[in-house]
C-alpha cells in the first residue's frame, strides 16, 4: 500500500501574525537539508518580507482561470502531481478555487497530494474553521466567506500555532507590514480592534489545547499510564440523578472559573442490572445545564460505582472530583461507608475529592456533641442485639448434658460476643452482655449445671475474669469514642475559627453571610444581630437571615432561644432550639465577628460620605479657579473690545471694527461653551439628566455636531449601512462635539482627525482618531474626571470638563466612552451605543424614555 503524505499546518490566531512567513522559513530550512521541495501556491499579498522568502525556492507555475470577477491564478494540482516532489507548500487551506478548477476547495487539492504520497505544509487562520464561524461573527461582526471543515485540520499530522500579542500585531499593521497604507485605519478600527484580537487569540489557544489533549489521551492509553498528569484542570462531577446535581454542577463551574481553560465532565454511573433510583427528568435537566456551563455529559455503566468513577476520572486525566454529601439515612451506613468516603479513600494523592453539601442533606450542620460517646443509632442497636442475642444463642447451641465439659472454651466463646457487642455498641451493650454472659455461664456450663450455684473455685475465677475483661473492653471503647467525638468537635471548632479569622484578615465577609454561616453551623432556624439605641434603650434588628420565609427573626432578645451579648448594646440572637452550654464559646466568636463587620460597614459608609464631601470641595475649589481665570479671560477680551468701539478719540476703520466685533463674538462663544459645560456637569452631579431615547442615524447627527469645527481638520467616514442607534440626538450631538473638539485641539494641523463609524454585534461604535501626543495608559482614566487636562500643553482654553460631560451623557444613554492608543501615536476615543434593535429587545425599564433635560 502506497504511503500517504503527512500534513503540517501553521494555524494563525489572526491574519498577519506570520503563518506564511513561518511556513516559508521552514521551507528554506528543509531545502538547505536537501529536501525536494516546491512552492505549489503561496499568497504573499504584496508583503515585501514574505515575497523575499519565496525567492530561491522552486515554484510550480500557477493555473490561469477566467472567472466572473476576471482572470485569477490557482494552484495547478495536476502539475504538482506530475512534478512529484517530496514536500509541497500550499498556502490558505480554506481558499475557494475559481469555477472551472478540478476541485471546489483547496483542501480537496491538498487531499489529492497527500494521497499521492506528497507531504504538504499549509496555513489556515482560526476564524476559517467551520465550527467557529458563528463565534467569530459574533466577536468581530464579520462573516467568514471561506471556511474549512474542522476534521480536515484536526486530521493534520502536525499543527503549529502562530501567535502574536494584539498590540504587537496592531503595530505591524500601523507600520504597513500587513495591508496597504490606505486600508490601515479602517482595519485598525474594525477587525483589528484589541478586543477582537484578544478573543481570536484565546479561541486559537483553546482549540489547539483541545487537540493537544487528544494526543495526550492517546499517548497515555498506548503506554498504559494511569496516574494523573496535572497539565490542565479537569473537574469530574459525579451525578446520582438526584435533585442535588444542579448544585454540584454550579459549584464545579465556579471552581473551573478560577482556572483558565478548565474543563467540566459530568458523569452518571448506572448499574448494569438496569435498576436505578435516578430521575430521568433530573438527568435531562442536568445534561442541559452542564452543556450550558460549557462542560460535557457522560453516561457510564459500572456495578462498583466508586471504582467506575475513579477509572473514568483517571482515563480523562482529571485532577478533581466533585461529589455531593450522601442522601442516605444514618442506619444505611451499616452496609458500607458510602461512595464519597470510598472515592476519597481510594483516589490517591493525584486526585482531589470535594464533598459538597446541598439542600437534600439535613438542614444545618451542627457541631459534634461534646457530652457522651455517641456511636450512632444503628450501631448502638446492633450492639444491643449482639450483646443480648449472642450469649443466648451460644448457650442454646453449646448446651451439653455432660456437666462442666470444656468450660474454658465456653468462656472464651461467650467473651467474643461480649467484646464484639462492646466494640459495636459501646459501654452499656458491652456491660449488659457481660452480665448476661456471666449468668448463662453459671447456669448452663459451670458445675453444677442448671443451678445458680458454683461448686468449683476455678469456675468462679473464670467468670469473674470474664466479667472484668468485658467491662474493661466496654470502658475502653466508650472512652475511645468519647475522645474521637471530642477531637472531631475540636477540629470543627478550629476550622470554623480559622475561617472566621481568615475572613477578618481579608475583610471580604458581609453581615448576612456571617449570620447565615452561624445559622447553618448550629442548625438554627434564624439568626439576627440586634442593637440597642443608647437614647431610648429600644432594640432594633440591623441584620437577619432565616432558613424559611415563614420564620420571623427575633426583634428583641427575649424572642430568641439563644442570645450572646456583645458589649452593652449589641447582641447576637438565634432561634430554633436551645443550645448546650459548650456551644456558647463558638457563638461568642461569631458574635464578635458580626460586631466587627457591622463596625467595618459603618466605617466604609463614613469613608464614602467623606470622599463625596472631599470631592465636592475639590470641585468647588476648581470651579472657583475656573471662574477666576478661564471665565474672566473671555470677559476681559469682550470688555476691551467694547470699550475700544465706544471710544470717541479713535477713528476705527471698517476692518478694525470688524476685527473687534469678531473678538467680541469669539469671547461670547467661549463663555457660552464654558457656562454650558459647567451647567451640564452640575446636572450630571445632581442626576437630573434624563435622556429621550429614540432611533437615530449617526450619518444625520454627527455632521451636525461638527458645524463649529473647521472642515479641513476632520475626516468623516460614517457608512450608510450602519444600523440605527438608540440615543438622545441632542445629548449625542453634544458628546460628539466635545470629543472631536478635544481631538482637534491636540492633533497636528497637517493630520486631520478621523471620525469613523462601525458595528460590533448589537452595538454601534463611533471612533475619533487623532495623531497627537497621546495620553499615558496610567492617566487615561483621569482624563474623564472633571477639571482635568492631562497630557496637554497650554494650546487650548477650557476648564477640563469636556470629556467628563461627554462620558456622563454617554452613560446616561446606556453607552460607553473609552480611550485607546492610536497605533503610530495619538489617542482614539471609542463611543459605543446600543443599536435600536437591541434596545427594543431589552426588558421594559432598562432604557429611560421620559422627556427631560436635553443636551443642547
């Protein structure tokens, strides 16, 4: 059978990252080693460095085809097959051939070369994959016309990702290394936006990671590797078909969100007998949920659930398993420790097991009791049955007509039942079993038999020793269980105190969360923090939580079952049951933390109020400075011009009078603009701006906003195909005017400002691009603050309110206004508004429609 050629693909995260350059560099390396290599089809797109790399390589002449759009050149597959090289370079895997060529798609031509035993090196962009077409369209707003099936790319023998940081790619584009100069600005403001490039880069990385995962699984299977390799977070969620599954899936999703690229695998293990307690409806719901969360659902057959679950996790190279707390009754633990405990015990050191509580478990999670040795109801009943029934059954089986036969053996057998009863049920079953066993040994086995007297001294010693050993064993078991229970309680207390201490240090706990934690810890119905007013001595509830809607939290201490004072005027109150005295120590820790959180919240509120006062003082100080300088300057010019015109001792020529009148008009316009911005800022500060949202066409509003700006200082590029935006025309006109005036002020006179419109998903974007000095990234957020003029020279006049007013008006219209770098130098202001269609689809009340203050 003839050898099939190998396919190597350079996968580009975006156009222009250098995949063709990488392919040609690899070709030169192979040619230098003596490989028989030809260029079958390479598209250099007039990029000088790429075109230079083609030189020195053998090229197969292209096939000229007359198409509807004119003549075009395509790869001559037949000529390449006749040439029969060892390696062929075929660019653009997703390319569609012109009509008349033997194959419709270029990847089909490549398949013919591979079938002939020719190795092929090709290129493709991530956006060309068929499965990602809709995703790329939603990100970039551009529909890919040429795509390639995913299985063609996945079937490649080698895939190499060619990647580049978004800012580096934008610099390449701005320097003319990708597109001609006349296409650069349009590309930067549309497809090559930083957000688009970042999203495409992430798509490429994730898609490549999936293929690497497939190779890793094959390798582990072929080499029989069962241990987990922690190359990537994989979380297996064990489902039982019960209602707690949704809680487990959401918990796993939160865990996955903390690790980039983490994967969720939900698995339901059914027994081969077909009997299952799972709810088909719950399983269907959970399957839908896991798919919505980006995970996968798996159905596995296995009689031993823990082993099947661990085998699945190891086969998937998972490093975390999420299970729910058991829904079994306490007596059912007699049959085994349960799936969760077994999986945790047998998982080993390479898989972490998370046991998640849920609503199907008992309400509340009380601390273990400190008094008495509690072994559980089922275990205690078993101990009583063994302690009472065992000796009786033994007496019936060993009853012998021969007096005193094998008395020592009878004692040992009876002792075994007594010890087993003590180990199972604790002190009292063991003690009663010892007493019953002593009486039965006396009556049935000690001489004289069937009498309550004992004739032989050694029998008396044996029975006494038997009773003593049984009592000692019961005492040791009881003490061990007591210590175990105390240790469990202390461990639970320490874990709770550690959690409380951590939340204090982080400052990330809310009062409601702490009260809920206290309520759950002690199994109460409700918890509340009460505070007493110093003046009238009345109690009030400052925070509360309840397990159910019908439970009313205590409003005064006497309504609570448990109350813990915190100082003289604060108290933690809980209702539901009376707690033992030893629990009050832990309650005291919760109470102290609750008081600390309350104080911290009030301090934050005070800090916010102080910040607002300081901000108001700062604005008032800046306003006084503006009034004293920026407002007085145009007033002084107006007064000087008016005084000159009224002067009788100077004969002004018509030209001089016109100049003075023009100066008066300019000063009045500056005053009008400054006062308008001050009034607008005041309206924004007081929240009295109410936009009137309606459908508008940017092509109609934007030109009107540029009426006061020199025509040669602005280039306008607003496509007629843009969808309608949802905005207030007056406010939008004011926003555009302020932003463009600011851009013109700092852009060089020979480089006009570009105002371009585009669409992105359900948003309309207006980009104002200047070529000025720009603003450092650390200062971009401050340029939108009132009375700030960052990075500018004293070229212009104003109080630094233009951009602050523009952003305020934009946000009032449910839009955004942000600043970005202009590649090559400068600043780009990006104004984003919802389309009219998207705004109409929002729930009622999300967009203001009431008439009110307008922008002009």
